[in-house]
C-alpha cells in the first residue's frame, strides 16, 4: 500500500525566520553574485562559493548553538585556507578584490538564509521552495525591468527557467530535507562539494583556463 506523508504548512510564526531567509537567499545573495561574476571568472567564483558552507557552519555553531564537531571544524578551516589561496591574485588592488569580495558577501547572505531556513525546515519543503521562488523571482524580475536589462529571447527564457527549476526548485527541496535531518552545519559541509563541480563545469563546458589557483584548490 502506498503511504501518504503529510507535511506541515508554514504558520504565521514561521515568517519571523522565513522572511529574512527569502531576502538574504533569494534577493540579496543572487544580486551580489551576479555583480561579482562580471568581475570574476566562473571557475574562480565557483570555488569561492565553498565559503557559503564555512559561514553556514559558523553561524550555526555561534548563533544557533548547533553541536560543534572537530572533524567538521578542521574541514572548514581547510576550505577557508583554500579559498584564500584561490582569491589571491599575486598582488592586491581594489580592481582584483572587488569581484571576489562581492561573491564572499553573497556566500554570507546564503549562509544566513541556510540558518533561517533551518528554523522552518519541519514545514513543507515544496511549499518553502514555491514561496521562495515566487517572491524572490518576482522581486528580481521587477528590478531587472526597472534597470532595463531583461531579455525576452525564447532560448534565454527557457534556459533560465530550466536552471531555476533545477537549482532553486528541486535543489532547495532536497536541501531543506537535509537541513531537517542533519542540521545546518553538516548540510553545509556536504554542500561544499558543489563549488568544485561548478569549477569543473566552467573549465570543461566554458573553456576557461586551468589557472594555478584553480589547480591548487582542486
């Protein structure tokens, strides 16, 4: 017999955590990332995104008192060191630091989102993904229309819809289930594998060069 699993809907009290999660993860984070990507290669940006996991774990341990595990802490320290090596371009200047700094701030925004979402993770994950996508998508589309950077070419619209469905839809539902099961810190640790996959895709599909920083981080 097929057993139906009933999920709990979001309550009024959940919005204390869910509203800032939508703002940080669905509006502020993507804006910072897209601006930073204009000044940083896709492969380097992908590897810098490992900092989302580091920030998520730190916030979970410090602000939300999740259990600290020495192995996860050691791994996060190694990730931070690798990101610092990656971001270093041989010399410091505002021009070379501006893009990576925006991506780091995007990671911090998503880390806050992860921990806020953890507080409502017992609610229906599909409902969480739908509301987040609807609100964040509407706001971002309105901002694009406001500054006149929207393209309605069918191929771009289709590609954007597919990417959004997989990364922000399906991915978010799975992510919420993980938050529910193992908490923010551990979920962030496992999630830190994703940026390395992104860097590999940038090299293979986009033809970006394998820089010395990328080789060290990989």
